[in-house]
C-alpha cells in the first residue's frame, strides 16, 4: 500500500469519526460510550480485514473511549457503594 493510499484511508476514517462520533471528553452517557467503542472496533476490524492497515490514531481514539468508559464505570460504582 502506498503512502497516498494510506493517507486516503486515514482521511476517510477521520471524516467518518468526526461526522458520527462525539469526542470522548464530551460524552456524558455510558451507553453512548459503549456504542462508540463498538462502532470504532467494527471500523478498525473492517480496515484491518479489507486493507491490512489501520491508522495508529484510530487505536488511540479507541483507548480514549475506553478510558472514559472505565472512568464512568468507576464513578458509578463508587457512588453506589458509598
């Protein structure tokens, strides 16, 4: 895969995420985070299977959503067991 093809795929994925996802820091609902994690995992798998290439920033974005999800779960448990 050429650098130009990689760049095109990166732009396509970035456009998809910016249109359809909120930033992890702006998410306020655990179900919303779970939906984004699932959708992003599906896209990552699609890119890996179809193109044998996934931009590194996609994994970084997934890590940010997972961190936000873990924080929200931790906060929820802490509030329940006080």
